[in-house]
C-alpha cells in the first residue's frame, strides 16, 4: 500500500484530467497501432508489433500508477494550514548557517515539487529537515554532500 500523497485541489484535478486523457485518447491510439502492426504480417518477426505492444504495456502501467496515486491523495488547502510551524503548503524562509544565503521555499507534495518555482517536496532532504520547525529553529539537513544547517527565519502561506 502506498503512502498518502498530499496535493492541492488543482493538482488533483490535473491528475484526473491526465488519467482521463490516457483512457480516452492514448489507450485507443495504442490499440490502433497494434492493429495496424498486426496487419503487416507474421507477428513473430514484426518489430513494429512488438514496439506497439510494449508501448501499450507502458501506458497501462502509467495508468495503474496514476490511479493508485489518485486513490491515496489527501487534498490540502491553505486555509487549514498552521503557520506556527513548517508544514505542507507553508512558505519557509531559511538561511544557510555556513554561507549566510537566504532562500524561501514552499513545502509541497512530491507531485507539485518544482525547484524553479521555489517549491520543494516534503520528502526531499531539506523538506524533511524543515517539517515541524518553528521560527528561530536550526534545521540539520542530511544531504548527499554532508550535513547542512539552516536557520528558519520566517513561516507564512
């Protein structure tokens, strides 16, 4: 059984739309590709048929994964967020103790993480280190390049 995935309502809608597209557009397209390849002769020596079947298998696996993710989703919204501590959907301003560089990240679920937009996953090393911290706390983050320390400067929505 998979863990709970925290997402916003918008992300859940995108996931449902993607699954619907896969079922109504991609799946029939894969079936057509198999049918076309089947018409080209001996299936034992038909690379096009093998490729179409493999593509269909990959599509079915993606659909199954997306369905299981949707089943384990918990929708969170900003109006139920406690800003007294770092939690999902909060924006946390942190200062690297060693370099004195200050950055602001929004803590989000894995599906919504996008570093370019300043959104980091709560399952990332920094995300895990920040969860539950309050303003003034020092978060020790165990990253691949060693342990880093961040001071929590501000928490907001």
